[in-house]
C-alpha cells in the first residue's frame, strides 16, 4: 500500500527539484512512481501545448508595450497641482497623483472590483471648474457588474467629496476586464 503522506504537492515538489535528493518513498513505491510519471507526462504535454499556442499567436503590436508603459508613467507621476482652500498667505494643494491614489483605494475597497486605471478630465487647477472622473475596473467573474459599477462610483464619489475640494461633475465607470478569484483567496 502507498504511503499516505505522498501528496500531489509532494510529488510536484519532488519533480521540481529534479528528483534530487532521491526519495525512496516515491521512487520505490509502484503507485507513487506511476503518479510521478503521470505528472511528468502532464507537465510535458502542457509545456508543448503552451509552446505551440505561443508559436501560433501573432506577434504583439510593437506599440503595445509603449502604450502600457506610457499609462504606467501617467499613473505614477504626481501630475498637476490641485488647489485647496488657502489659509492666509499659505497656498495648499494636492497632487493629481494623490487624488488618483485616493480613487484607486476607494474603488479597490468594493468587493470584487480592482481599479485598473483612472483619470481626471477637466481643468483641475481652476477652483470650482467641473471635473469628470473616469475609473476603469476589472470585475470579479460571476458578480453582477451593474451593481458593482454603482458601488465603485459611490465609493469614489464619497472619497472625493470627503477628501478633496474638486467639483466632480460625474464619475464614469468602465469595465475593462473580468478576473477570476485566485485560488485560496477569500472574498
């Protein structure tokens, strides 16, 4: 009878190590050795399928990586200064990057939503000028997207109202992706 402590995870770890050091509990037991051989064949087939799929896939547009990096640069930079109500001779402001961080935090707080990007459209440097906010999210597969989008809109609107002096005209939500919950993650 096979050793019950030899789990699939243990077999996978042993295979990952290149079968070194030699494990007689696995190698000398016919059932465990058979499972190890099956796992090795499965990995070989999987690798071949992935390689074939990659070979058949069209070459990515060379501008694609540039557009991704441009979006990262835009999100990472501090951006424009957004004035706050001044006290006496002191001029206060928030950076656009700080506001985007606030939007991201508010959107990510909605269960099942992940903020991909956000932008502020309008003259944020002119006090009282209406600004539109666009938030692109990834929604958890299986969730009812219209309700999630409304919850993200509400969370972002409330955060901006509480923590900025922006005159928010609208918060537009774009669902740009759908994602799966990672194995072992909790909602």
